[in-house]
């Protein structure tokens, strides 16, 4: 859902600072990638490809060439371009480090098994959530709203929680807690879908929601939960389903 996770073609230029960027549109992407169409640069890379293919691959020009081809395709038909192409780890690191919260996240991931591994897991899970929103246009709209409406610290807290994964065990939710969750259309649909495992799934969601909340200021938490409350039931259900494990 993020500018820090994916490659964004819609602006025609790489940006730093947001979250659906890669979850794209109005924020800074650090997970999914972006370049403007550039016929001159494309021709230069094609010359190197013909003359020294080893250099083309070794120097990373193959990735740049792919991004240029995607940018050209975006100009022709934006809806034909996959919005969740994962951003390269080095680009994502740079985008995330544009904020203090992002630098802390990068440092934490480096110290807990490696930034690249955590990033890949988050990009995979985020892409699965975004793809459930529908076609490329619907996915891009969802990502753009996420980047524009969710503050950077909240986006990064969500990424960090996704990277942490589900807990090995949490006490099942009470009947009252499950009933409270069913007060929304998304919650009601998921409880029906989960059946006898609903109490465990709801408990997992409550545990992860508390961790996100604890990581945020009151204002950032309010903006994030307001954004989530405003999502269509199908979108909210897709997010809850992935976070419940």
C-alpha cells in the first residue's frame, strides 16, 4: 500500500515518504518503484545491453530498464500497470530513511534478522491485501488514499506489525468481544467465515491492534483508525483477514 514498498508510475517520478506508494499516488512510496518515461535513457541502456550484457546485468541496468518499460506502458494505459511491483530493497531503504520513524524502522529490521528479509515479507503481505481490492485501478486508488490519509508513523507501525507476524498464542476473545467485533459489516462477515476459530482470530486482531496503538501518538492513532473505519466492508475485511493470520 505504500510509497515505501512499491514502484509508483502515476507521478512520473520517484518519491519518498509515504506508505502505499508501494502499498501509490499522494504519498511517499518506499516499497513499490517509479521512474519517468525517458526514451533517451532507454536507448542508452539498450546500447549497453547489446554491447556488454554482463555489465547490463551486473550494474542493475536491467532493473532500471524494466522500470522505464513500465513507465512507458503507464503513459499508454495506466490501468494495465501492476501497482504492486515491489521496490528494490536499496530504494526502499532510502525512501524509508526520509523520516525519523522510517530510520528507526530500518535500524530495527537490520538488527532483527535483516532489513531485506523483513521488507520482502511486508511487500508480499501488503501486495496480497492490495490485490484483493480488485483490478489495477481499484488497487491504485486504495494505495493512493492510504498514502494520503494515513500519517507516516502509522503507516510504518502497520509495516512493522506485519513484519512481526502473528503471535504464537493469544488467549481467545470473550463472547462479548466477538459480539462487539460483529457490530460492523466486515466483522460480521468474518466471524461467519471463521466459524469456530472466530474467538482466536478476534483475539489476534485485538492483540495486534493494541501493539499498533501503543506505537503511535494519540493523534496518529486517531487518524489511522478513522481511515480504517471509513473503508468499505470488503476492504476492511481483507485487512482484518490478513492480520488475523
